[in-house]
C-alpha cells in the first residue's frame, strides 16, 4: 500500500492525544474560534483519566480526585460538565500494614499509636537522629523521605510501596517524585499540627475533606469534552497512532498517522503533543541525531493494571483507596469504586474493589491471562485478611501502558536535551500533559499546561508551561487564614 493515502488539504493545529491535555487544548482552541485535528492512537478518550467499562461496571484508572488549586481548571471542569453531574465525595485514604490501618498522609499520633509504645519510641528516636545526622544524599527518594520522617518510619511507610510503584530500589529513584507527592510533609510538622491549638496559628493547613467527582467516573468529563470539540468544528480521529512528523526549516509541517485504511497525512500549522515525548522525538522526519535518539530511548515509563473484583457491599471499605505496604504481596493499592461513586456500581448490594499492580509492559504480570490475574488478586486479598474465601463473585482486568513517567537519575537531563532539540528543529511542536512532558502531573496540571499553551498560541503570551506543578506544597493540602 502506498504512503499518504489520504491528505487534509487545509493546514490547521494538530493535537496529538485525546486525553485531558489533548482535549483541553482542542476545546480551548475552539473557544478562541480555531479548529483542530485531534489524533488518538486508541479508540477511547481520556487517556489515563478514562473510565473503563465492563458489563456495566465502571473502573477509574488510578483514582482521580477532582480537586485543584488552579481556579481556571476548576472553572473549566464545570464548564464542560453541568453541576448535576458532579458528586461531592468524602476524601479518605489509609495505609494497611501488618493488619492495621494508618491515616495517610501520616498523622503522628495515629501512626505512633498503632505501632505501639516501643516501636513508636524507636521511630521518634530515629527521627531525632536524622535531625543531627541527616542523610548525605537527599537527591534520591530514600534520603529525601528519611530526612523528613526518620529511617524507621521511612522503611515502614514509604520504602515498600514506592518500590512496588517504580520497580527499582528507592535509593535509585530521584527525589522529584517525593517532592511532588510528599512535599512539605514531615513528622515534626504532623506532631506540631496535632498538639498546637489551631486558634494560635495564623494559617491553618489541613487536608481537603471532600472533593468533586463525576457520577460516572472521570471518563464522563472527557466523553462530554469530545462532543463539545466536535460541535466546535474540530475533528477527532481514533485509531490513528502517529508514526512520523515531517519537519523542515525549524518547523513541523505534516503529521503522519497509521490509520485503519493506511497512512494518513495531516498538514499542520502548530502541533500540541501529549504523546510520550521520547516517542514524539523518535517520530521526527528527518530523524534526530544519534545523541538525541539516545536521550529519547533512555526515558522510560512504568505501566499499570487493575484487577477489579466484584464483592458484596459489606466487604468494601469507606476509603477511596488503601495503600498496601505489605512486601509479601504484589498489589500496591486497592480502590473501592463504590466509595468514589455509587453510580459506578450497577448492582445493588455489591461493590467493586480495584487492585492496582505496577508493572512493566511485557513482564509476567502484564502478559498473564485475565483469569490468572483475577485468581492472584483474590488470593492476595485473602492473604492480607481483607477478604474471606468465596466472597469474589466476578472479576475483570484493565491494562494501562505508560501510566507513570520514570524519574531515574538521568531523566531531567534527557528531557532537557529533547526540549532543546525540539525548540531548534520543530519550534511549533508544543509538548503538554503528563507523558508529553515526562512529568508526574495530576489531571489538573496536565490540563493547565494545555490551557497555557493555547493562550500562548492565540494571544501571544509567553507562559512557561514547564513551570506548572513545581510549587513546594502537597497537592491535597489547603491553607486558609484563621481570621
């Protein structure tokens, strides 16, 4: 079959990916009176924020709390979905360790009380020790967290789960992930907040107690946004993975996809890309030099699968999710989809527990058949004491490749190398979103990078989208004046 069997004659902005960043970009362009061509490699919108559905059961991929400190994103959520499609849900997550539940983020008295007086004393002494002898290398996850909680609490509450997520020793993982997830939390801060009367504080810092959530899951947002983008006059093409991006004179000129009926060429004025940035650079034609290709090849991802188990409602729990810090099982986190929204559950008296496994595409868990994964998940829940025999009624498996950009020792340099090359050779290509920027952004930050990029294109502003999500505070903490 010959190349370029179909051609779009009119050049326009091409948006790569129909996840939160891509669809936000297309929608914002439409509001500004511009149309776009959206190219999606799969047959579903939403990316990692999609809602998978099996036999009427709906599954959130990783859990998406609709809370943000970015007001333009909050406003956009409610512009896309009507208020009646949002539920207000209580926020709750805990750690399960040695048969006990611990609040997360850690609350000093809860954690130390559950550990028992002797172990609690050891943890406090361990924390005091790092006050005087802090870890020498705090550029890695291990040293960063140990410096804030002490070695003993680090090994109990952070090491096992983190190594499950990333599949590498915690002393090899860059601290950037902790800086985005833990940020200003520390044992001292937790104790101080617990014993200091709030009336004596000028600023009260606390975790959000509730969040908004679409009644049919986050995919509901992106299915509606997809419809709005079409109404604006833009095109959305599914099963159109990008294979090449032709560039000339420092600008991308055409995006070529592998469509169901053969290659398709799309002329472009600008490209907003949420595809993984290493794949973006590897698609460039003419190809990037060998050193740039090596930087792209060196950026890696962690993949993800959910084993969903349907059980009686009484076997659920009030948490949105529970972190599993038991090293003897592979499951890393357990969702209760009924706690996110009762409308995710199609059968009364039932709920659905989502067991999350962090994997590498192609490894033993990834290639296991669904029945084996469902059996494994059931067995691990029984081993943990979270389910009894015979309680699982049915199960499903959902796989999600490239869920988490890897934060290894060289990722920052590699990303900077790709950014610099793109700026010189394809200046009209604009990376956005989690995988597009190789940054562990939440949904709101991914959307915001797209919003700022479109504003730059439409209004000539000069927002630096790479500065989004670098603030040094925990995502789900809020501060307000005590008055």
